[in-house]
C-alpha cells in the first residue's frame, strides 16, 4: 500500500502521531493568521467579522487545551504513556490561547 508524501515526511523526521497533530495545529493557526494579514482582510471586513474570527480562534484554542489534557491523561492511564506528552500538548494549547488572546486585543485596538 502506498503511503502519502506527508506520512513519509513525518515518519522521516521521526514525528509521532501526537507530535504531528501538534505541529499541524500550530501550522493551521499560523496559516489562518497569515491569510488574514496577506489579504488585508480587516480593511474591508465588517466589525462583526473582525471580532468573530479571533473569538472563534480563542474558542478553538480552549477546546484544544481541553482535548489535549483529556486525551493525554487518558493515554497515561490506559497505555502508561509518559506525562511529557500531556505537558507538550498543554503547553502548545496554552501558547495558542495566548496568541489568540493577543490577536483579539490587536483587532480590538485596530477597530477603536
């Protein structure tokens, strides 16, 4: 069975499934922010859209924090996985919360 290029890439750099999801979550956030920045979205978008995007990203980061904590602790209990996986997921999710909160503050500053 043929493997995809992305799967071969992640296997080649030694990224496990948990590390892949963390990398892809951060990459998704960065691409969303980059898309907004490159297209000057805030110049022609309504105020409601400008507020909705960072709020939705903030909710996404909060859900990611809850999910990484839940699934990480579950893996520790069921599979005797190391607690380091939980800590890495929580640190990444808290970092996303911080980035999204700062993005919301920036958008509120631009609007006013």
